[in-house]
C-alpha cells in the first residue's frame, strides 16, 4: 500500500482563475478517452469544485472478461487512501477519552517489545515511529509478496514479525513511511474501541459520511461488486506506443488480497462518489468539526499530517494521498483554496496514474498539459543517431548529454536523471521517464542544434554547446 511523498508546506500565493466547468469536462473527457483507447487506463475519475461535480465518468472495464463497464458506482480497493480513515478513527477515540495521542504502545500492545515502549500513538499516525515497513522487505507485487499477503493471517504475521526487528531510528526523530505502523495503529483502535476494526470504522465513519458503497475488508472473500484488478507483463515498446486495446487478451487478473483486519494500512474499498463524500466531510461539519480538520491537515515531518501529505503543487497548497496494491491504484487530491477535489481509481496497476493525475489536475486548474503520446516505433542506425549526439545546455544551466549507448539513445541531465529515448523518427522520440517527447532540431549541416524535452505540459529546451 505504497504512497507518494510530498514536500514541506509553503507560503500560498494567489491562485490564477480556473477554467469554466464545461471546458474542464470536455478536455478531461478527451484526454481520458484517448488514454483508454490506447489501453493505458481503466477506472473512474471525478472532479468537483465545492458542491458541484464538474466531471464524473468511468472508463474501461471493472471485469474485462465479462465486459462489465467500470462506472463511478464501481467500488475498488483504495489501498493507502485507507490511512486517512484509520487516522480519523484514532482521533475520534481521542475525542471520547478512550485513548490519548501521547499514549505509549505499551498501554495498548500486549507483551510490548522494549524498543516500542517510547513510541506514541501519534508517531504511528505520522510515520515517525521508526518501525520498519513490511512492504519494503517484501517488494510489493513480487511472488514473495503475493504468497505472504494471500495468507489469511498476513496482518497478524506482519505485526508479529515486526516485534523481532530493530527500529529504523529513535521514535520521533525522522519520517519514514510505514505500513506496519498503520496496522499497529488499527490494533490500538480495536483495543480502545473494544470491538473489531471494520465494525468501528463502518459505524463511526463510513455510515455517518453517507459512504454506503464503501467498506473495510474483514479477511473473508472480497465483495463480488469490487472491480477485478489487472496487470500485464513487460510488453514491447512498439505494442505499447502504438496502443493496445484492453480487450487484446494481454491483461492478467490479480487475486484480491484477504487484507485480514486490522489492516489499517490499506484494507478499505470505495467508489469515487463515496470518496467525494469524505472530501466534503473534511471541509468541516458535524462529523469532523473545523478544528479537527485543521488538526488533520497540520503537517508534521516531511509534510505528513494525519493520513495526508500536505505540500505545494501547481502554485497552491495540495492535500494528497495515493494508494497502490497489485491490480489497483488510486489517487485522492484536494486543493483547499479552490475547493477542488480530484479522485482517480484504476484497476490496471500498469496505469501511470501519477501522470494521469498530473494531467487531469493541469486540465482542472488551467495549466499546460499534453495528450497521451502515441506513435510507431522505428529502429535507427548509428549514422542516424550520430547527428544528435553531444552536450546541450538547458535553460537552468545544467548539461544534457545525448548519446547512443548501444541499445538505445539516452539523455542524461547533469545531477538529475538518465532517460532512455524510443525513436519514432530520426528526430522524434518518446521519453518514458517523463511520459513525454524529445524533439531535435537539425541545422544546415545536418547536426542537431537544439533539443526540446516536452513532459509534464512544459518545454525543457537545450542548445547544443560547441
């Protein structure tokens, strides 16, 4: 149940005027339809501003074999987005005097290891406990991971195995994302509530929020209404970039993990509609008062609040959490100054959902974006690549070195990255690292004089150095 990291909170600046709702809907629809047609998206997207839903649509299939469409009403496992609910459950118990955020784990965990005694409930919530993350050791999606997580007692084993491991650092001194810590937090919630984690979460949070198509996995069979998760092997670039329909037969179903409780790190499922209801709850109201909302979105180390990353994006403050499970990826974003909520669910784990969310956000906020890259891959000879090789000075002064490394053309930006380039022509390339294009301009002598790396809706231009 991985999640993206964020940056430190920044001073907000006045936001530019947003596009009108019809423009946002038309552009988002065109972009997502193109992604789906190329076989690069299956799922649902919802965009709302305040109480108004601007865009809400499903794409692809909840079940490819049965040709069941994925709709906004389709529930899907949301992985680490579950953490915002787990953290809120702890706050609710705190409000009732059932636990304190300053409580030591020794108060709640039987036979608490000595190393865990200084750890507090709050440190679990903020990923500053020092407890190692089990997913890093298992390598999410690997055969070893699947074998471990498909066992009915995986959550118990995660906690038991963590007992014998040393802490990564003294509690409270650093941030390190720990799914194990959130499983322990769910165990604390069960003991403080004196009932099962799924029952408490459902009664105290999901039902009051009106999230009637959401739930917490109880370790049994997955509800039949859940979207089937899919993955695919390493397809060659010519097939991927030409576009490969979702019905081509290359998708492989991924088994639903039991996620036996208390899986506080990622045991929930939801629809985009229900997650919008939760977003509105977090605007303040009877279920979560304004003061508690402020508490949730107060960043700790590395910008993590209570189940949310808080940081800058698109010249605004952004609240975000994503989630990754084999066969399922999800992303949930709020821009509080604009009252914008964007929710994306996908049941194809090879979806580049971070890129899709970036582009849909750009469409919503009226900044630059690009349609998905499509093209026919060609093979270039060394003589065709030679005119492109050399060093280019980028706008920020850094050097970009383009060369033929024998297997593909590469572009290495000084101190930052080395990106492989897939040729569409002797001057046009796909750049997988940025999900964008590299375009070379040739001079009168046939040698490249300029390169433009276009990704993230922005041009990054370099001039060849002597």
